[in-house]
């Protein structure tokens, strides 16, 4: 296995930015993430823009939602 080297430059990313990055890496729209998580699109937007705090429970729901989406995508994409 190849060894990983630490990044030369570190950047600070807010919680909201992290949610957006993960959502985009999963190929999800705000609408789809909201649907999977059972929250409104405006709440997803507010979280991503750091206008509302992210509770532990809501973070768990979002994490489960993005994992579920990744598993669904893995079943669709041929290997």
C-alpha cells in the first residue's frame, strides 16, 4: 500500500463548507440531500452557509443520508 504524505498546506473549512463538499462529492443536489435527510432544502442551505448550527443528531442524519446515497450509486454504476 502506498504511503500518504501530509498536505503541504492546510486550509480551514467550516462545518457548513464540509457539508457542501461532501454533498457535491456524492453528486447530490441540495434538494436530493434534503429529501434523503428528511429536512427542508432551506435548512440544508442554511447549514451549508453557516446560518444555522449543526446539532449532533442532525449531523448523524446527514451522514447516514450521504452514505445511503453512495451505496445507491455503487449499485447503479457498473464495475
